[in-house]
C-alpha cells in the first residue's frame, strides 16, 4: 500500500530536529514516506549537521538489532519500507552573516553527545567521502542526482549532488502535488531550488515551514525566530511564491549573495500557479512541550535495559533540559516540569495527520495571511510582519488604497500564507512522539 504522504525534510539536525526525524522515520509507512533528508546549515555548521544525521542512522541500526535480539518489534517501519536519500544543502545564507544556535544545542548540535557517548557516533572516515560534491561546473548543469554506489548503507542512500538538485529531481519525477516539503531549518536550500527551477519547484503539494514569530517574542531577538533570521532573504523569496504578484514582496535586488537576481522568479512567475505554504511559528510550536519527567518515564527504563537509541536520546535531552534551566525563568533545577518545545516534531505531526480523514478537522489554519519577512532592518531583521491596522481592504478591481505604503490592503499583492493556529492538543504530541519512536510497550 502506497503512503498517503511522501515528504522531503530539509533540516539542520539539532535536538528537536533529530526528534522530528526519528518521529518521521518511525511512522507507519501508510502514513509517511521520507524520500529525501536535505541537510542545511543552521543550529550548527552543515558538516556537524550531517554528522548528526549519519550518527542518527548509525544508532537506529544498532537499536533495531538490539530490539530484534531482545524479542521486541524493530519499529521504524517507514524507514524499513523506503530508504531515504541523504544530501547536503546550503552551508551559508543567501544574505547576511551566518549565525548558529550552539549556545542552546551545543557545539555539536546535540549537547556534546559525540564526546559523552562516542560509541554512538559514526567515524567520519567511514562516511564523509560519500557526500563529496561533484566538480563545480556540473552543479548547475543538470538536475540529475549523483547517489553514491561505492559504499552501501542499510538505512539511507548518500548523494554527492547538492540537495537542491535532489529536491528538484524528486519533484520532477513524481506527479505534481504529491510531494510535501517539511522545512525545519533555515530556508536557504529551498529558496535555491526555487530559484534554479521555478516551474519544477511549484510541483510541490505544499511546504510546511517551522519558523517565525507573529504575536509572540522571537527566540533570537525580541522579534525574530532563529530559522527566519538565519536567512531572512531566503524566507522572503520563498514566501513570495505564495503571492499573486511575487515582485510585490521580494527583497531588494542584490540581496542574495552568489545567486544572480535573474535566477529568481518575478519575471518568470507562472500565471495562476502559487506555492502553498503552511507556517508553524513560535506562536503555535512553543506550547507543544516535552517534559523531563515524561521523557524519563518512557526512555530511562529502556536505557537501563541496554537500548542504544534510548541511551543516545537521553544523553542529548538531559543536556538540553539543563540548558533550558540556565536560560529561562520558571524552570526549577532538575525539576520534573522542566520542558523543551517540540517545534520541529509538530510539523511532522501535521504532515502525518493534517490531511487524514479522521484528524484533519482538528487542525486549524488561518488561511491566506499576508506575512512578510523583514530582510534589512538593523533591529528587526528576520521579523515576520503582518498588517495590524484596522483598515478596509481594496475593493474588487482597485489596484491600491490611498495611504497604504507597501500595498498591504491590495487584493493583488502581498503573500498568501496559511498559518497554523490550532492543533489536536498541546499535551498530545509528546506522547505520540515518544510512542512512535520507542514503541507502546
């Protein structure tokens, strides 16, 4: 039976990214198929992000063997049904300086787990060469992927092509409106794919984006969330594809380093065809939490029995809970209620259940919202801007409204983004996540 949802996950593997990947790979194969994991810079540099992804597969392989030896279901059914490609994407933003979130995730992105538990890390000499890029002259000459045949992994297929080409290859190969992109890192790789082949990129069913802050504070500045401020130019360019007139929300010319402006789409926009973006900002993700006590109750008994995955996840979660206690008010040291937000797993939960007949109605979306990204502000770079004025919109046929700078009230300009404002339950996700990854027993 074919999967209802075939996805590409673009990620910068830190703590909640890895939880999201484990959730996706352990889903029912009828619910989800992961075709590609695209690795981008973000929480840390792209090579450490890649190291975390490869180590995750290394641990999963050990875990499945441990479960089989102990008479337990192996799990990871989606992964067993279909082995994903892993490819490396952007290593720097289209515009501005590269920033990291190592202050939160640790220098390796997983709270120092490679140092504290080196036996769960896959030595780089065994895999890093598999992702070596082809000669520069071939990078923009073909969308054909270059998957490695020199070393076989039981659980993933490494690609030496940049991931924006792998994304386009899958979108071109599969029927239109069948591939969902889940973006849980900076949007640089997706914006590059859209720039390289606008028409192919628009074959995507939808793009699920974790990013931004609308009516709540940011987590990097008072107004900006990390994934958006890490490359606001990429976010602005991607969101412009949702607009009836992409040029109306595009950042200024010359803002994308390394890509000529004519690579982008305002002059090439396909009439009537717009990208569907479903946005999960901090407003909705922050309150979906995983508490220390519930994670220990589920994971600790398995770790004590020798589960490699439980030991590995427990190590980086422990480091993350301790970091949260040092950063935020209201967390008691070593307290049971200390929690982390499940920003990225929430996007996977939506990908699995957001269109299912039994659960779709439990998700609430604010449709067609004009959300724009500030790309050049000294203090507001990365801010998601909406129109909070109590103004009447333009009438049918009117091009503009007097006194409306930026055409926020126009029916023909501005972005059209669906924003998640309600889910099946803020306290449900943690249990669903843990049960999917570690089993119901």
